[in-house]
């Protein structure tokens, strides 16, 4: 048996989709954690719901496409697409039940103790509350609604992806007045050659719950000192008769449809990628229905109508005990006047390695600068581009953009730079999932401002995070570079943990130029100085680094690997890690989400630990630390250990070589591996358990880094200000050393 096949057996891997579900359970654990502030727990429950939505729209949709075309190739865990769907179906139904048990049995009762009530059913309203709700419906809701009846003259409408709707079964009442709307329908049908049934029809009707209105509405409370809310769909349900006059309402229930939102774009055939993506975005709203959420006690006849019209299988129907679409809880968790039910917000601190009163380019020229977000502010990255846009000595700015905020100051600075006559090149990744529309808007605005906008390479997403500033200085052209693990998004930089490096190293500057030349279609360099770029070079480099540790271990030398990433599911990387572990390499991994590697396999992965940290911030940084026989190497980058990152994306891995900065990154890894409050460790059976403290002091890595950043700021504030001194040159006769 070859070494490769020895470590590539299906039983040595977890399925990536089932591993993702385990991750969402870890997020759900935060919603159940009674030590957390109550509204924080609502926030985590909302995150599990939005996570699950995306999982269905992309991952489940993709598997369904495979099954439809009879694709039977097995994944690394030996499962066919059909087998994966079957397992996912069972696990996701259990997950949804757990979500609503958490909501109904834990969170709502805890909320009630805080004198806050969310009314589940409009039947529970008092008379005063009913009057308020009815008036609110007439003044705020009714003008926005578009009721749609479905009968032999009107087809079933297209139901938008993820929209919340209310379905109803209607029966025409027997009326003979001249104003009876039934006469209009009879007339319409006779003109269209439709044959009327002799007896009364039972028709289906639907109305979309408008997303432009608040999902939850505060109403008068029955007791003083309490707050009461009702959901918008309950207000509409209560007043549904006002939408369908002269009909008897037989049943009315909310429902929600999830559709296939995975874009398929044939780039080779797309004359204009931007236009093609715009077309595909419109289709996303009307893709194949893959999941139907309904209330658990829905009328069977109404359910059958939805099932038939949407072509939904029984296994894809989720019967919910509670309000559909829990993503509204994210906004609900921000209720004003309830700060005591939320964690105290953290304010990102000034960067440890920067001095705010000095020009940023002067500081980068002195030494490399490490950034650690969100513990340290993202402002230096924004200022880097802003100062470059205004600096008369800056000749060119080049940047990759994957996801940016809706009011991005970086975009504004790039546009200003172009207007100031600088050469500005921006790669906007149009295929950034769920940000395609936003990125199309930015691409057009940048083009209008005079920037040169490129869209990357055919068949590859550009996921790397790099900015290059070319500046003319007294001693010639100098290149300043920012490299990061996260997006150029000033909003998510307050929520995601990421790392960044500002440098003017000549070797990295040359590599940065080569990256942009490659992206604009010029050429790829024969060799790279310091940067390692996917999809051609990165996989081989990672394998080489892992095997080097293996070889040290085989000769009895100390060998270890520490790595942090979002996901680990590449079979080649995992097999290399198994081989290194079997040789005696100690491997400690921090993997936030998907992990297809198995720990605890005798003789294979005995030396590997995997932990996942779920906290207030989303762990997003990628760090790779190799012992290298004492000549330690530390890298950071934009890539996870996943096939898509290594083979189908443009990614950049960059070294941290400054001794002080390298020590800082190693320190960060050390704290992450000592976390015993928010870390869960993978067990041999694939489950995750909270790390045992065994008498150790409680340590949350995220809390530690917040406190550390605050302490650094305090030290800076109390440090004596070192004024710039100008000392006269000592004459030769007074200093014999001058001539020596």
C-alpha cells in the first residue's frame, strides 16, 4: 500500500456538510448558555438561522443538482450526493427542532422574566391590544400589501426566495348584491373561455409579509413596566379578511420558501461578465424550491396546495413550532433601553505598532506593522488608502476587493485618488457570493470615477487581500503593501477577527506588482520572492512545509505545527497532516467551522488536536506556524485548507519575518490554544466538548485580546511624550571618534 493511499481512506474523513451542521450546533450552544446576557443569546440563535438559510441555498442546492443529473461520485468520506442529502435531512430537521426548543423553552420564558413578551398568536391579544393592532394594520400595513388570489383564472404566483408569506384558503360567499366582486370574476372567466364550476370554489390566496416594514411591532402592554411585541405576520393574519372581501376565510397560515441560489456562470461564454452576473442574480430569486417552512399545525389542504404548486418533496417540508425565519432576532437583540441584557460593546483600540501622530508611510518605512482586528481598529487600513489618495508623491494604487461595506470609505478614497490623477487599478470580485449585486454597483462607480476596474481571471475567484501603493521618494520609487486575512470591509472588521501586515519590504513590493500583473492578464513571474500564491504554488508549499516537520520528527528532532483557519476539508492536506502525526509531529489546529479531519485514530492522528472557538467575534484569521527545527516560520493569509482555496481561487500567503511581530503572532496562537471558556475540542467520535479547565484559571482568548489591547492603549497614554530633538553636529576637534 502506498503512503498516499494509506492516509486517504474514506473512514479517515468526516463529510464536510455534516461537519458544518456540527459547527452550527456550536453556535446554538451559545444561545443556550445561561451565563451569557439574554439578548446576546437571541443574537446567536438568529445566526444559526441565517447560517442554515445559506447552507440550504448553496450546499443543499448543489447536492440536489448532483442527484438530479445522476452524479454519484463519492466525497472524501465515501458518501454519494444522495446519501449526503439523506443524512443532512435527518440532521437539519433535528437542528431546527433544537432551535425552536431553545426559543420556546429557554429564551421566551427568560424574556418574560425581564417583563418583555412576544405574542405568538393574535388570539392572545386583549381588547385594547386588538384595537391597536387593527388600527396599525389600517394605517401602516394595508397600503403596502399586495394580496394575490389563485384560481382557474389566475396562476400560482412566483414566491420570492426567503420571503415570508401568508397563505389562505378562501371560499366565495353567496351574495346577490350588484357590488358582488364574484360577478367580475365570472365575467373575466367567461371572456377567457374558462368553464365555471356549478358549486362554490375553494381558492388559494397569498400575500407577502413586506420586508420594508418592521418584523416585530411594539403594542400596548396589559401591565405597567412591561413591553409587549407582536410579529407582523400575526397582524396581517388577524386582518386577512380585509384583504379578501366577500370571501370566507377557511384557514390562514404563514409559510416560507427557500430556493436554489447557487449561481452557475459559464464565464468562457459570457461576453460581459458583469452583465451575465446581473442576469443570474435575477434568477436567484426564482430558483428551484428546495425547502418549505410552515407552522406545525398548518391546515393539510393548504399544505397540499403549497406542496403541489412549489413541487416540494415531503422530506423538504419543515414544520415549525414557532415564528418562521428567526433571523429577525438579530435586530430584536438590539432593543433600545436594554443594555443590561447585552454584552458591553467593545471599542477597537489604536494599533499597538503605530503612533497616530506620525505619517503612516514614514512609520511603515521604519518597520513592518502588524494589525490585529477587531481588538485593534481597522482605521490604519482605511488611512493607508486615504493618505495615498491625497499624497502628491503617490503615483499609483492597486487593490483587490472581495467584500466591502455599503458605505465604504476605501471605495471613496480610491475614487478620489483617480480624480486626483493617480493610476488606480481595482480588482472587484464579481463572484463574491451574495455580494455580487453590491460589487457590481461599486465596480460601476469606480469606473465612473476614472479607476481601471478589472474582474480577475476566468474560472477563478480572487479572494486575496492586497493593496499596493507606489510612491516616488527622494531615493527613488518605493512600494508600500498591505496584506490581510480579511476583507477590506470596515463594518465586518469590527466583528471578525483578522490580521494584517503593512510593509515596504522590497521583495514583497516586487511580488505585489507581480500579483497585479498576473490578475490584469499580463504574465506570471518565473519565481516569487516572499509571497506564495494560489492556485499554482500554494498547495505544494503547504505540503512541503508539513513534510519538512515530518522529516524533522523522523530524525528525532522537535517538530510541531500550529494552524488556525475557518475550514479544513482538503484531502491532500489532511493526508499530509496524518503522515506527519504518525511520524511524531505535534499538530494543534484551531478550526472554526468545517473540519473533515478525524482526531484520535490510533497510529494516524494521535498527535493532532482540533479546537473550535465560538465567541462574540467571528474567528476569521488564518495563521500557520511551523517550528522548523527552531528556525520558526510564521505565515498568514487569505486561504483556508480547502480545495476551493488552494485550487480555484487566487489567494496569498505571506510570511511574518520581523522578530517582534513574529513573536506577537506566536503569542496570539498560544492564547488561542489556551482558551478554556469558548473553545470546544473535537473528540474521537467527532463530537465537540468544551475544553476541560482542570483547575486552570478561566481564559477566553477574545476577552484576553480585548483586555490586552486596552492595556496597550493605556500604556501609550501614560508613556512620556518623546519630543523630537535636533542636536548640533560635534566638531571634529571635540570628538576624536569622528575621524576613526
